[in-house]
C-alpha cells in the first residue's frame, strides 16, 4: 500500500492473503562438456573403397596378361584397402576424451588417463602446410611419458568447435593450455657481483697496507691456531640417577633345594637378580632385544627378505570365475609370477581374482579388463566369465571416461605423437592419380580386332585383284572318327558349305581352289580332286586347313 503525501512517497508492507511468494525455479544444470577426437570413418571408407576398386581392376589385368607389374600394383592396393578397413573399424572408438575430470588418450587398445591436476601443460599444435597438427599432454611427473594424439584430416573433433577454448575451460586454471607457439623467453635476473668484488678488493688492500715493509721475505708467516671448541654433550638415553651403594644377597644352592620341583610358584621378582630393578626401571624404554624377539639381521649372516602383505585376500563364498583361471593356469604349468609377467597384472591382483576377490582391481571397469586379459592369455572364453561377473559382482556401470588414475602398462607408456607429414592428403592424392591412370590404361588398351587370315585365292597379288576364280574341283569331306561341324570356303572367301557331318558320313562339294576347311573336330579328313590330304588335326580338338590343287 502506498500513501501519497505532498512532499514524499511512503511505502508500507502489507501482508497478502495468498501466502509467501513461490521460490523461483532453479535453472537446470548445464550438461557436462565432453570433447572427443575420433578418426574420420567416411574418409577411411572412401580411401578403402578406391583402393579396393583399383586392386580389383589390376587383378583382372593380372589374370589376363600375367604381368608382374599388374600383380605388384594389385598387392600394394590390396594392402592399402585392408589397412583402411582396420582404420574404419578403429574409428568407432575415440582417440581422446576430455571432460571436467581430465584427459584420457588411446593408442591401439591401450588407454592412459591423467587428471587436470597431474598435467603440467597441454599443447594444441595446428596443422600447417603438409604437416599434421597434434595434441600433446605433458604430465607433471617427469618419469611418466608425454602423451599425444594427431589432429589432421584423418581425425575430427566432436563436442566443440573451439578445441583450444574448450580445453582451457575444462582445465579451469589447473593446467596450462597453449597453442604450441613459441614460448617467450623469461629474463633471469642474477645478482650483480661487482659490489661483493669491490668489498673483497678493499679488504685485501687494507691488509697489504698494514703489512710492515722491512719484514724479511724468507721469514715464515705464522698463522694463528684455530680455537678448538668442544661439541655439546649428547643427552643420554637413560635418565640420570644419583649413584648409591647396593647390597646384593643371593641364596646359595644347597643339596636340599637344588632340585626344587615347584619352579612355577616362584615369582618373577624373586627369580630375577636384585639389581634388575635398577638396570630396567619401568619408566625407561628398554632398547635391548628380548629372547622371544627374533632379530631381522644378525652380524655375519645374510639378510633375510621380509615379505609384508599389504592386503589380505578375501575369497568369495562360492567362487565361480577364479577357479576357471586357476585351473587353466595349472594346465599350462604357469606360476602366478610367470602369468603376471605375461599379462602385466600384479601377482597380488591375480591371486585375488583366482579367489573371486575383485576389490584390488580398482572397480568394475578394470576388473572386466583383467578378466579379458587373463582369458586371452590362458585360452579361456571370456564371454561367460564376464556374464558371471556382471551377474554376481558388478556394482554399477563405470564410465571409462572418469577413470584416470590407472597405472600405465609395464611394457611402456604411450609415446607422444609427433607432427609429421599429412599422410592423409598425400595418400588421397597418390591414389587419385593412380586411379585415373589405371582407368585410362584400361579404356585405351582395349582388345585389338585381329584381321582375318589372308585367303589364298590363287591370285598373283594386288595387281591381279580382278582375276577370275580358278575352275572348281571336287572336294570330299569325311568324318571317320566323330561327327563335326564343318565350314568350307572357296578361293574368293565365300562359304560353300556350313553344316554338320555325321560320324562315318562324307560330303562331296565342288569348290574353287584354294579350299579352306574348318572343323570342330580334327579327325575330319579332306580329299581334293581325288587326292587324300589327311585329317585337319587331332581328334577331339578343332582343326583347319587350306588346300590348293597340285
């Protein structure tokens, strides 16, 4: 309610009948930013298809001609097609995952992760010219290797359009993120030594002035002996007490009490020496070695290795997975240490897994990885074991992007990817040129039409092209071995007869020489003007022949 006055406005708080105003709705939390670097599946598929096409074309040429060059080109492009098929399969899994927790990088099947706090610097080097870009992560621990992934035409970034800005936002000032440019030189300010040198020179000059001139040069200079200061007396390990006289009384051993039966009834104070109280007072720590304590090292003897068990194995009530691994390891005759060397898994973890204790694995994600690794090395099917693990022991699905503190494999860390030539562009250009050249060769090098065999018509050559045909002579075609398809041409190239001659039958024709006969079976015989000319070839194979009148 507002009361209007002549010179001011006064406001009063008046309660309403509707109760307190509702609280404003909270804004939904923004989705976490996740940046991924993947291989380009489309580019890998395109290059693989082109390489496979070129390989198929050269395979056809190699089968037809048998050329060694064609076989070599086919082998080369076949390997390229297989390689890019592997790249296409690998494109399903990201090479790098960056979120609020840190970075996780992959090389092959090996993952390595670092939190932002454990990274000293992350550099994003852009590609220039024929050089590929790269992302390099340098850890703070100098013993750990530098990690990196390529940034080129063969890779793509998802989740952001500004990779450098997104990494800086995710790092949140915990890690320095740069573009890999030249680093500015920092000026190092060293203390000026000139004042110190001037002071020293002045002291030396003052001493030289105070030295007497008539002092003989041969006289030895006596240096004052240094003052010996006694060191502080170390504090004793035991508290100081005032010396006093102590009387010791002992009972003599007589024949009557030498074999006292009830030794257990004797108290420890009575059995001990009278001076034991002064030697071992209860308020003073006793550093001596008791009889019931075995020393770790004894002078003159080899030091025995002390094994300390960090974690006790807690076997499951009804183990299912571990006995399979233990039985397979026993069949192969491997010890736990030998299996640890082959799998790069710590022996303690292997012993725990064989007892179905997956706590030392560090979570479901690593436990599944250990199961797969052990199954691969021991030759066991991992699928039913993973199903049993998910059914009995898995707590919840673990996002592998948030697992960053796993140890690197003992076989060596992931090496940083160095920026090299842009192989994607070079391979694509070379393949395009080779494909164009191959298609041109295949089109231009088509089969050449062979001209028919020259027909012997008895002419004397080109100058006698208009000469008439020779008189016709009788020609007998016989099929003594098998039936055949027969074609007979005269000297002008005209077909005189084209048909089948049955087995054992013959055909008589009148043909102008020279006579050309073709048959599907070489056992067909020819007789020209009563003269037997024999078969056209071998039985079962096509045959032909040209005959003139003798």
